C-alpha cells in the first residue's frame, strides 16, 4: 500500500521495501557474539519491547529495559526471558525518565557498575502529543515536552552512554535513535510541528555524533521503524491509521542485523535509515551513498 509520504523523505531508497523481517534480518537466524549487552530506553511497550524480543532471540547476553512504567517493564522482561536463545540471559528492568539529567545519569552508572560493558544503546523514548500542524496551535508546554523527550533526551542518553559504548573495546559500539520519516515533513496532515522539528534535530544530532566519534568506532544512526500501530502512532490523524500495517518486530530485526559485528557497517554512521529497506540492496548501494554522502540533512543550493 502506498502512503501519502513524499519521496523527499527517503521513503523508498531501496527498490524493495519490507513490512516484516526477512532472512537477513530474522533474529532467529542471526547469532550475536558473547558477551553482547543492549540497553533500550523506552522498552515498556510497542517497538521498544519488540526490539528487546529481537535481541533476546538473537542471543544477547544482557538486556537493560528502561522506561517510566515499571509494571509494563516487568511484563516485557518476563516475555523477553521466555524468548531468549541464551537461557542465562540477564534482564534488568530499570526506571528512567529520559528528560531527567539525573535519571539518565543514574541509569548509565547502573549499566557501568552492574554490567561493565555496553554494545548497543537504543533511544526509543518518544512523545507525540496532540497533533498541531501550525505553531499557533496546540499548547506551548506540549511543544516543550516533545522537544525535551525527542531531542534533549537523546542528547542526555548520548552524553552519558557513549563513554560506556566506547570503553567496551570488543563491542559493537552502536547508538541508535528511533526516529521517523516525520523528520522530513513540513506540510500535510501528519506534519505535527513539535514531532517533525524535534525528530529532524535528533537526526542532526546523530550525524554530529557520527562525525565526532567515527575515529573511535562509534556507529550512530537514526532509524525509521516502519509504519507500526503503537500507543504513539495511533495519536496521529485517523486518515493515517490505514497505513500503520508494518510488523512491530520489523525494527528489532533490522537493528540486530545492523549491530551484529560480522560485517563492517561504520560507513552508515551519521545517516538516517529505515527498517523497511532491503538490507542486501542497501549494502549494494554503499559506493553511491558514501560518494554522494546520502541519507543526511542538507541545504539545497544552486
């Protein structure tokens, strides 16, 4: 099914798009190295929970599930243990408010002291709020809350967790911000000003980190998880609900493929990716993407 999203969003970079995991991104067919530790901020439901399930299925040794809803985190933790390839999988459910400096710092310190390493940080916490296309609509507090969650939260998590990622010498050293094609929208029925502006700023932050830490081996990317029915996406206008048909496990499988260490993917650092893209076709585009420095925010000039 086509969507009302323009080509300028990079909706179809690869000729083939997927709505469910395929062989290359099937976590049951991927074997992660051991140890392999993953922290997911925003893991209590939806896409974040399914990312946890994917890493458990692929054989992660430690999963830190962070969020604000402890009962929901405990439910995800229990299901994750049941799906684990490694029966000794360590699952830690931790309360964290990504908008709070002290809360994020405390989570990072917990990871440092209790685990001692980190391969992947997934920043999935996000806020939609009431759809307000124009800045004269909606509440000013709502705009601030969305920016605090999507942008400031991503900064705080990056600030405190990148040193742990880089200190894990044999690790995947991957930082992933769950983004969305809304980062590239400026008009239309789902061009929610707070969401679109904060997500674009988040994409730019990811590019900045990709450049700053490339020599140290950090893979920093922003990833569109697909059009998935979640507690957040259902707040979008009703006319868009018909397009929310991608599998919630699609993103998790893509991230497992992206962060497994058998293949160099550092050339993707600093870029915007989509879990719907065909990964084999994406790899074949490496030369063109690197040469033209594609999949980044750029000003068009003559």
